[in-house]
């Protein structure tokens, strides 16, 4: 985490102030709701999305009140989608902690997600941040479409590489892109410069998701592959590529094992060894590097600053992280 802390240095004051803004934006007069949102805030992740908002605004030298609202809007809507995702996926843990639906059941979790969504919408509307709202609403629309496309394809386990990239472009990259675009909007940039920041973020988001896919094939504390995607029958890039290299019989055997025995340790080991033998991880890494370098190439065209250098370091962190 030392590298991430170093990247945050240039916006450490802004991130501290953002936490105050964000906590204020979730407050409710309903004690149960306030208790749950406090629980959520204490267990949030690495602050990657707020960092992208502030760095994107800072590159152009104009961090202001609108930037704090942009970061809060992104975080509110992102947190809402995570709460809803845990209900959809029947997930009872997130980042090592119990999910909202595990502690307070599905009905309350859905309502909490709705509440966070409404707070984000009102934050934008009350401050007439309609451009920010449009960007984030577009991202949430794409995220929903990507999730539904993935669910549809998971039933048959027949995702092509082209479909995979469309799914992650919608499901993951759209929100990362929105972070960068919203930072640019808050700094008062022109539409073409906002589009530039969106493109940087979209390519970074795709690289981020490919890295996540690869981490699913990394070993846990006892040296076993974690295999969360396999258990959930999700087709990620390493497996898609490996299946493309397989014979008809091999492909049939692997798909049968995932469809019928995805949660068994022997299935996870079998799929892991298959992906490794077919070069799936090497191929995924190659594609991740391509998207990382595309993101970095666009960034290099922007004026030099400490914010830009921190952004470039963040790109490296995203693709080199261990979790």
C-alpha cells in the first residue's frame, strides 16, 4: 500500500476533506439508515475513484467545490451499485467484511442502495451539476447493461472475446471513465477535453478489470487459486482465450465441469491448470498492458504537473497491484 499512499500525497488534503463531504452526503434522520451508512463508509476500499476525480481536475489546475461534489456523486452511486450487486449475487462478504444483506437482509440492503442512489441524484440536482449527473447516469446505465449481458452469457458459457470486452467496457470501465470525465467537468473544461479524460479512464478501466480477472487465478494464503469467477461461472479473459486454444473435447470437458461442478476444489484446480497450460494468463497480461499503454499514451499529451505524474503512477498501481 506504500505506493498508493505516495500517489495520494499530492491530493491528501483534498481526500481528507472529501471524506467529510461524503459522510455528510449520506447522513439521515433515520437511526438505522445512519448506522448502516456509517458501517459502509468505514469499510470502503482504496479511494481509487475519488482519487481519479481529484487527479483529473488537478491536472488542469482547478480543484474546487464542484470537484468534491463530483467525487461524492461518483462514490454514492458506486456504493449503491455495490450494495445492490451483493443482493443480486447472494454475496455475504465484501473486502473481508459482512455485506449489508448478510447483516440486515436483502430488503433493507435494497432500500439502502436506493437511498444512496437518491442522495447522489439530489446532490447533483440541488447544485445544478447536470453535466456531472449526465456522465454518471450514463455510466450506471452502461454498468447495468454490462451486468445483464454477462448474466445472459453466463447461462450458456459462450462469451466470445469481443463480447467479453463489451461487457467489461460497460460494467467496469464506464465508471472509471466517468470519474475522469467528472473531474474534467468540475474543472470547467471543454467537451473535447472531457472526452479525452473519458478515453483515458475507459482504457484504464479495461486494464483494471483484466487485472482483476488475472488475480482470480492467483494463489491464496495456502497456495490455492481463489477461483471466485469459476465458482460463479463467470467467463473471464484468461479462460476465454484458453478455450479458444483447446480441442473440441477439451473445451466440452471444461465447460461441463464449470456448468455442473463449479464450486468443487477439483474443478477449480482443473480449470486453473487448463488456463495456465493454454497460455491464458500470459495472453490476458498482454492485453492488459496494451490498454494500460493506450491510457498512458493519451495522458502523456497533457501538460506536465505533479497531478499528471501521480495519475501515471496510479495507472501503474492498478496493473501491478496484488489484490
